[in-house]
C-alpha cells in the first residue's frame, strides 16, 4: 500500500517537473526576440563559455574515438579482405551515431553541468531575485542567451567531433595500416548520403542541443538555492541530460533510418 | 502621544499594508498585519528571527502574492498589477539584499551600470558619469575595477547600494543591512541610509533586529511577532512602551512573551515519563 | 589583447571550425558534391527481378557513375518492376538500344545498374524507356538452377 503510494507520489512529482519545465521553455522562447534585438552580445559571451570551452574535450575525444574505430574496424574488415570499406564504415558510425551521441554526452557533462551550477549559484546568492527586483526578467536576461548558445553550439561541436574522428581513422587506417587512400575517400563518398546520413546527424545533434541545454538551465533555475541544492541539481542535469540523449537517439534513429 | 499620532496621520503614505494574511503551506507568517510607511521617512521593521520580515519586503516588491489583504504602493495595488505594471513599479523601488546580490561575473563598475544599460538608452559617456557619481556617494569610486569576489562584505553592500540608487528610486528597502558587519561598517551604512534618505528625498524601509542602530536612524518603528504587529511608534516612545512584547525585544530579554523554549512536553514527562506502547 | 577580444576571437574561431567541419562532411565525406543535377534527364526500365536494388543506387556506364536510381515501382499490369533513374545532363548520348542490367558490387556489395550502349543513332531522352534489360541474379535461383542442371546430367531421363 505504502509502496503504491510512494510510486504514485514519485510519478506525480516527475509529471509536475515536466510540466513546469515545459512552461519554462515556452517562457524562454517568448523572450527570444527581445534578447536578439537588445543583447546579441550576450549570446556571443555565452557561445564562448558553452561552445569554445567545450572545444578541447570534443577535439580530443573525437580524435581518440576515430582512431580506435579505425583500428578496430580494420582488424575486423581485413579478415574479409574488405579493408577498403574502412572509410565508409567509420564515417557512417561517426556521422550517424557516435558524433551526435558522444558529443551530446560530453556536452551534457561539460557545458550542461556548468550551466546548471552557474544559474543555481546565481539563484542561491540572490542575483536572480535581485535582477527581478531591478525589473529585469532573469529568464530573458540570463537563461535565454544560454539556451540559444547551447542550441547553436551543439551541432557545430558534433560536426567537429565527426570530422576530427574521420581524420583520426584516416591517420590510423591510411597512415599506419596501409589502407589505400583513394579507396578510403572514394568509398566513403559513394556510400555516405548527405541527406540521409549527414543531414540526419545534424538534426539529431540540434535536438540533443535543445534538450541538454533546456534540462541544464531548467535544473539551475529550479534548484533549491543552497550549496547542497545546487550540487544536487548539477548531478541531476548530467544524469537526466545523458539519459535523454540516449533515449532520444534511439527514437530518432528509429524514425530516420527505418526504411 | 495623540499629538504625535495626529501629525503622523497627516503625512502622506507611500506604502499601506492592511490586514495582510500570508502563509506557506499550513504555516501562517502574517495574520492580519497593518503597516503604514510615510513618505520621506526612515521606517524600521523589527522582530525576532523567523517572523517573516524579509517576506514582507518581497510582498511589497510583488515577488509573492498575499492570500488576502491589501498592499498598496504609491497608490497601486501590488498584487493586482500586471507583469508590466509590476516591472514599472520595481524600476522605482530599490531593494538591498542581505548579501548585496552583486553579479559575480561583472566588475563593480558594470554592476552599478547594469540597471542603466537595461532600462535606458543613455550614451556610454553619460552612464560613466552617473556610475562614478553614485560610487562616489558610497565612497567607492576608487574600487570601480574590482570584481565582487575581491570586495569585503561591507564594501559589497555599499556597491549594491550604489546600484540600487543608480536609477534614482523613490523608495529603498534594506534587508538586514547591519547583520554580520564590523562596527565601522555598521556606522558607515547607518550614515548612508540616513544621508541618502534625506538628500535624495527618498523613503526608506529598514528590516533589522539590531535595536540600537535601528532606533538611532529611524523616524518610526514597527515590532512584529507571531504574525502580528505587537508595537509601533517613534523610537523614543518605543523605549518606554509598556507592552511586554516590545519591552522584551527592545531590552533583549531572553525570556518573556517570546518564550526561551520551543514548545515541548513538560521536561519531567520527556525525561522520566513512562513510555507506554 | 583584452579579455573581450580574446573571447570574441575564440567564438569566431569556434564558429569557423564548426562550419568547416560541416562543409567537410558534406563535400569530402559524402555525395553532396555529386548529388547536384536537377539538370539531368529521366529514363525508365522494366525488370523481371531487381534483387536488392534500392533508391539512390548508382547507375554506371563502363564503371563510371553517370546517374542514380530515383524511383522503384511495381507495374501490376505487366507484373514487372519499373525503375526510374536520373542520368546526369552531361551524358547525352546513350543510344536507344542501350542495355540496362542489375549487377552486384563485389560478392556481398550493393546492387547497381550498369548501362551498356548499343549501336543506334538516336539517343535516349527525358521520359524514354530502356527496352533491353537484364534482371538481377538472385542467388537462390542461380543455385537452384545449377543443382537442377547437375541432377539432369546425372540422371538423364
């Protein structure tokens, strides 16, 4: 009986949170035009802390994932004498899946947690309340530019991840293992469709960008304004955003590549 | 007494709170509070911790809405204002937070310039003049390039004060301005509150439980306890007030109408009573 | 360089890098560059069996890609598969008696259409149909036929 009640309580809590976060998103979107007209520089500032500061981890991880993929796929393909297919195999896995997903997970860990912590601390130190008392809407002034910067950054980061990864596989495959360079690129070009593969990957990464940043700013704004509350909200952001990326990836893959 | 009351009644009110009721969940914070803030005066609202003094400021600023009762500021019913109306009103009210609430990412100069940049389209040169003037008024013109993390608590409060007056408000509300400050800083802040109020023609509301400091700068005092106003009057009159509540508070007696003990079962029962299942 | 300059330069660099990566994915790593061609013409061909041919599959002539498959349909009147393909505009001179055959790239590779030009002097144009076709080889049928023939050799009746 109590278990059933707890389950109900938990479920209602989740539903209420989702409702609140949806209202929150609508509020942000309604303030977007004002932001773009009055504070375009604020978006640039946030692009720096959300995008540029995530660049290093994306570059390093992309290169690493690409090199490992190149090595592993080569070992498998060479048994079938199909090592010329290394290019398309690596590129397909990166462009369709690993690029958006791994970049999304890294983005949730690097930028998402930072956003939640920053907004949560602004709330805990009464900066948001102070802004409100100065007749400045913190949703428009603080949250909206961060959300927009996240949505812009994510597809760029995912594209960088994929491109760097393919170069990593190229170094390993062509440079070290002796796959034919011409075959590597031409097979890739022949196999990868810009609309089915590249464009769908970009769409995925935009969706991940929206969801991860949305969760991050909501958790920050909704956090309990204490040190403990902010640290909890940060953890929740990373967990919820990562799980959302994985779940959405499955959904989107099923919708896009299910022919 | 009645003479003072009569002359006070003649002064125009800037803030009128009537029969205010407010609570979180089941807990009542205010249970029928009446407060009048007169124009041009420094009014202090005192009371033991946990009596919702800060909540009162948030009600005046319209950040939260009362369950019933009226909050009228400058002739406008705050709970009934639209979002736009509320923002228009807030532009003319300054609230100084306990911590100062400076924006940690901005320098002292940018902090003070923030409201101007948000609400006006003044050229940067004019903004600079205004900002430096306001910083001069709190004595921190030299600290303009520091970041908030480099300021002491007292300095942070003074910068926040400069930011509060930068739009020339009609009223400033101070939330516990003396708490946790050294005696010199307390002296500086007391001087600033009184001086700004008189030279800029403001109305000030101070939330405090520091009896001495509050009495010396205020024109009028309110004492809140248990969700009600338990005493009000000019500082001198309050010192001789006969109400046991007011007396306990003004003299800082540990026990009285506000009990020392949190409500509990009699101690004998608790320590030696039989536990019966 | 002050702080704002560094910050803005960083953002500029980031955006350039991101767009360059997208550009590379499109141009160097996918078929975007060869995708083009609204300037082509469409021809159709009917096959008894198309095997695993898919839309977007390449159309080759002499091993060179000259177009791609744009549509696959089933003709219920003739009980045949109808394949629509788009040929790039720069290849104008395929004779009307060109043969279209479905091949497999490698043993397990993708299906593609190979064109073999004939000798007519008139050329295929938009909307033409290639009449000479050769269906895809389906492994089960080939094996079945092979076994059947072997059996007949051994036990001629």
